[in-house]
């Protein structure tokens, strides 16, 4: 994945274990990087990789919107606990969709797991 511009804001964030685990499982099954189209956010896609989940606007030449990065998984022993990470915002309106985009991604990943 190419180097990104500097983020507008960075926040501490946690991702539910089920969502993170689905993302990792999809990457293991389908390969790196994995591009996922969000169903409830027109034009938005998430590119999943080992170190970052990058949400881009596919209608604007993959302009970065937000990214979940710096996953705290080193020494992880409990697969049911939430994962701490950083949420990098690249667009001024990213804060409005950061929760719903993750929920949308989780739903899409759940459908991948059922296949």
C-alpha cells in the first residue's frame, strides 16, 4: 500500500474482536491486500492489509477518508477482547462516518465469513 498524506486528526479507537477477527480471517483466506466495497456508503471501499484498514473514496481516485492503524495485537492471547488501534482521519467529514463505516465493514466481512 502506498504512503499516505498526513492525517487531519488521529484518535485512539477500539475495534470489537469479532470485527477484527473477521477481517484477519478474510485476509488469510483471500489474500493481501483485500478490497471490500461498503454496502451502505456509496463509493466507499476499505482496503485491508496487515498493518492498516484504509477507507477510500473510489469515486475520487481512491482519496483516503480514514484508516484504522497501529493494531495492538502483539502478544494477543484473548481472541474475544476488543483490539486497540489508532483511527486516522484524512477527510474533514470522516468523523461523521467513522462508526457507521466500521459497522458496514463488519457486516460485509461477516458475509465473507459465511461463504
